[in-house]
C-alpha cells in the first residue's frame, strides 16, 4: 500500500511517514503543493494525506487539479482549520475525508483504512506474532480466548514491534514513529514497554518483549 504525504511542516511530514511505515505502508513525502500534485498525478499511490495550507499551491487547489485530470485517488485532508465551512469547502473540492490537527496516529490509520476499503483494496484486519493477535480496528491484543484492550500509545508500540517480527526496534525509532516531534523521552518508551509486558503476561502469552542493551527491543517466544 503506497501513501503520499503532502505537508510543508517537515517534522510533521516525516513523523506521518514513520507512523505509516510502522503500520506496514510504504510512504513518501512532498513538502509543497506543486510537488505533491506532480507526484500524485504520476500515479502509483493508493491514498494521499494532504495538508491544506501549502506553499506554491494550497491543498484545495491540489485536490481540484487531481479531479480535473481524472484522478480518483482517495484524499485525506489534514489541517488546523476546524470551522464547519472549511470542512464543507474541503469535501466539496473533491477530497474524501477531513481530519484536523492535532491528531492521534490510530485515527489517521483508521481513516486511511476506511478510504482504501471504499476503493475496494484489501486491507489487513490484524497483525499476528506467535500466539498473539492485534486487532487493528479495536486495538485488542489477544492470545487464545484471552484479550486485553490497548491504549493509543500501547497499540502503536505493539503494532510496530509485531510488524517488525523478530527484528530489533530501537528506542529512538519508537520515539520518532510513536511520539513524533513531541518532547517525549526514552523514559516514555520504557514505560509503555513495561505496560505491554504486563498485558502480555495478563493474557497468558509466551511472547515477551526483550531488551537488547544499547540496541532496543524485539519480540521473542519463550517456552514454559
């Protein structure tokens, strides 16, 4: 699944790309409206995450030009504007959905899943590793008949670890992909890993989150 991100705030654009890659998408970023339009018209994208306030050409103009050229790629507008009229104008321009800043990563991913489902693409409903399953819609982590609900950040961290299989994920990578450009520290990562360890034990899973000193974390399966 290929996603184009058009956002002039580079830190935010890069954070969105990391979020999408953590959910097993392939994502690329453009930082102005004209570059975004050229990339979108070139094709190959399953959805576009598009800011409205862009240099060169604003997001509404980009959507208008995409539709004028016959492109049906789903467009999710991302903006700080919250007035109803702004939302109406954005949807009337040809966009498929509208999300205001600031936003939570799970909402972004859910909206993109909804957009691509409308297009008829097949999307994964869950990810799995060994004896655990993570429902991408409900954020429930399950093992056999036992399940537990994950908070937003817990879900994002667990999704990245499970999508990475047995590969090591560094603390800095988790910080960037889950917390973006916020003031969070590595202590935040450690806290959420601790929460997840307790929830894995609660549902009786043999999966554990192992710490590799100076490297990061990975999932491992331990026998009884």
